[in-house]
């Protein structure tokens, strides 16, 4: 996933509780909804176990983020600009 410049910490976002599902989705590269739906269904079946699993996953995400911080990737906009300039130069030469 593409890193945003004005990124807010996951627990501070308005649409998350702790950001556990979103963090796991970012780390493994899948849509966090695929994790949120089974978690919500498990809350209906057994709330205490589901909440315990959620907080355990939250602790694991926190530990992994503290031990292995995410490195800022170069933005795609900076790498896309030379390609556009090269294409325009090639079209000008072809004309």
C-alpha cells in the first residue's frame, strides 16, 4: 500500500478502535475488512474471547511496530515525474 504523507497513527484515526485489523492488513497486504467481518461475527458468538483475541493481536501489532518500525518508502509521485518527462520528450522527438 502507498504511504501517505499526512499519516495519522492508527489508534488516533476516527474510524478505528485500535487499528489492529488495519495494521495487520497493511503488514500482510490484504483488505482489513476480510479480518473485521469474522472478528465482528466472533463478538456475537463469544464476546469475551473475541475481545481477548483482539487485544492480544493489538499487543502483537504494537510489539512488531516497536521492534521493526516501518521505513518510509519514496513516494510514487517523485518516481513518476521523470517517466512522464521522458515520454513527453520522446513524443516531441518523434514529431
